[in-house]
C-alpha cells in the first residue's frame, strides 16, 4: 500500500519523531546487564526480568526472581521453576512450580501444554503416568514396585498411588479406580535416575524437571548488535531491535536504519535537575535542526520510490477507493495485537532482490511466493498477495492470527509480516527447501522410485498430526491439498497456507460460508450447502491419501470424464478391488506383501474419508490413530 504524505504533514511527523527521541532519555541502561538470580547467571536477550526492564527482551521470556533464589516463568498461564538455561542451544530445563514442593496434589491440577507458545517440548523428554488415591481391588494385581506413598490424606485410608514409566505401560488403571491421574514429564536421564529408587520416582521426576526448546529468531542479529557495542531489546511492535550506544534503536545493528520506536516513558522532569533541562534543550535543538534534514531526505526518497520500483505497479497498489476499507480492516485487528515481528517493505525488497522472478517459488490464487534471505542470515519464503482488497486483507489476517496463535512441529512457521504502513500485503515464512508433496508425486520433482512407500506413509502421518492439532484447537484448515504440504530435505512435513482457514466456534456443529477451496479436494456436502465442518478437512485429506497411493493429481481433464476427479476414481477402484491398476507401480504393491498390506489398509481409510455423507467419515484424530497403527504393524 503506497502512502504519500503532504510536505506539511511529513514535517509534523518528523518533528514528532525527533522530539520523542531526543526529549525522552535514551533506552534503559540496564539492557546491557544480564539476568541473575540464584544459580542462574549471565542470562541475556530474549530473557528479561529483575533489573532488566521490559524493553530489554521479548514478552514471552519474562523471568521472575523469588528471594534471589528461585527463577520462574509463566507458559500458557502455568508457572514453572527454571532450573537451567542453555543459551547456546536455546534449551531450558523447567519444572512445574505447583508440583515442585508438593508432588501429591489433593485436587485436580491444570494440564500443562506448550500449544501456541514460543516453547516446545524437547524430544529428550518422557512421560510418567501417575495415579493417585487408587483402590486396591484391581482385577489385575499391580506389583508393589509401582506403588508409592507421599503422606496425602488418602493414605490414611490405605489407598495407594502408582507411577508407570513408558516401559511399564502394560500395567494400566481406569479412571474409576483412582481419584486422579496426571502425566509428569521428565528427561530421559531423570527417568533413569528415578527408576533406581522407584518409590521416590515421582518426587525425583518433578524435582529433576524436563527440557523445552525455545525459538530465538534474532539470535544472530543480537550477537552482531552486541559486537558493535549495542544492546538487544524489544517491545510489542518490534520484538527485536538494537539499542545503540547513543540510546537510539535500530532495526538490526548500529549500522542499520533507525526505527520510529517509542522508548519507555520519560521520568518525572518536575523533580529533575539542571542536567535534565540541559538534555531537554539539547533535544529540542537537535529535533528542530533535524526537521529540515529529515524532511529533505523524505522528499528525495519519495521521489526516488516513484521511479525506482517499477515492480510496484498500479495493479499491485491499493486503489484509492479501497484504501479506507483496507486501513479500517487492519486497524480493527490492531497491528500491535498481532504478536508477530513486522518487516519494512524495503527490507523485504532487499531480501528478495526486488521480487526477482528468478526467486519465485510458486504462485496460487492469492499470491506469489519468493525466496529471500534476511540480513540476519535466515532463509525465508515471502508471500506477496495479489491486488490488495478487503478480501485479501482477510486472507492476510487469517494467516497471521492462526500461525501466531498455534505452534506445531508440522505447521509452517510465520516469521513475520509487513506492517500496515507497507505498500503491499506481505507474509514472511520459514523457507522449506524441498518443495511440495505435489511436486514430488506428479510435478516438477517427480522421479520414479524417489518417494518410497514408507516415506509417503510418514508424510501422511505428519500431515494428519498437524490437522488433528488444528481441529483440537478449534481451527479448520479449509484448503488441505498436496500443494499446501511442504517438505524439507528429509521429507519432514510443514502444512502451509492458512488464508482460507476458519476458527470454529465451540458448541457449534457447522458454520455457513461462501464457496471456497480447491477443485478436486472440496467436500461434496460443502459444495451443496456450504456448511463447513471439521469433516470437510477429512475429505480433503482423503484425496491427499489417494494421491500418495497413486501418484496421480487430484484433477486431470485428460482422464476419462468419470475419472477426472481422483476421489471418484479412487472410490470406484477401491470398491471394485482394482487397486493393482490404481497404485503407483514404483511402490512395490505387486511384489512386497508387507507394503501391499499397508497400502490396502490406507486405501480403506481413504475410502472412509471420501464418503459423501460427512457423518460417516472418521475424525481427524481417529484418522491419525489408524495411520499410526498401520505404521506400527509394519
């Protein structure tokens, strides 16, 4: 979106800019200090707390020091004791505060989750299943080795507690047999230590803690900032900036352009000294002197922008009669409420080499995606939405809101977006280097034998895992297809493109929407009545399954008219027992009995997903479990 300021307005803007920066004292000097509390020392950005103020870190990384001994952090409204922070590998060891001193709670406690947060569980963790207040009248007598006591009120009634590590899952209890069940997470090393004295397993587990990994997107930029004498900070609008020695913030390091950031409130100058008034006078003088310079720079850059960016054509810029609607829509969502880093237009132009066509990764109905590289070295995919309109704003906001709210290993990561002051709607994602599943099945990267069956099954399971997570979070993807399933060099899945997604109200069976989706993947019931449910994603996923089996595209007008839609073709082939002619011959369906059995089972599952009546389809969670069972049987 291109915005031109009249010279008078631009002068007022820069006057305000300079007065704010030079009247306010520079950013807090405490940003140079590290966080120290008890055994935790020398903890730096993105963490803050204690003497490190809010402007010195990112919101989610606030640390609380208790009695200069214990550090805690809140993750999804649950408090954890921070036992260790390793900033070299972005890993923390934490333990639940509510269990740390009392590992035998008498009432139900909050379920721990990292969903939608910057922290994720480490693969080094294991779950211990802990059962409290249990009856001794079990049909199967559980060995006493799994029993433990902790002085709770139930023990006066001789009602024991049990703890089962993963290897002891053959022993099980029902909820009716015990008063409460919780899952206690612990590292593999902690579990090994706890099993040495099993009766204190739970106590050792909650004291030992478990590992989480966190995302520090600006680590390299912060290191460069520190090397240049700066200090790293952040606020609600800019999660990262570099505070230079003169106290002014810059976008990356002290050599980068300045940012129009609002520093912390100025101290009460009524109580100030002569030095304070000197700072004010210097600030006013600097501001007035800078007005002329900055106004000239602005006018020159404004003129150059008109001639320098031929790619910013009128077909991309927002028409005047739609600008007010666009700005209103963005304001309603609130730029500051979008907890995502904001990039300038110039930065993304530079990253993509002016949206060079040689950097195009692909395009679709909503925009073109370009490869880019940011100043901090991150490789990114920049989605440049087509002609700006109210509809595209909705697409833009959907992606931002969903991907900042939900985090999952198999959902693509949104690094940020352009601010509302940008001339275009731009989204910045992690770069997933190996294309889409469609590319490898029947596209530009398709090669016979390159995608063996077990890899395809893995892709199906990881995609189902991401969709089941979305549904559990009351979100419908609404555009599930193989071109929206990205894979890295190890064929790990990242589900992408949430522009059509919908948040699904709780206690509602369906929502009515205008027709959306991609040909060949759309739920037949949705096509008829436009009532969207989670089962709409299940149908689309069924099409993905038969693509994985057959290596055929979802729609092909060169096929027989009754087989143009792959879903119709698959249903007929499966019903008539004609899988031999349908399955990709490179998969070994006719020569390997084990693979044949797995493919037949996946085909049965796909058949259930493709039922025209949505109530007869399995849920996404059931679909995921069936796929995992097929994998385990192999």
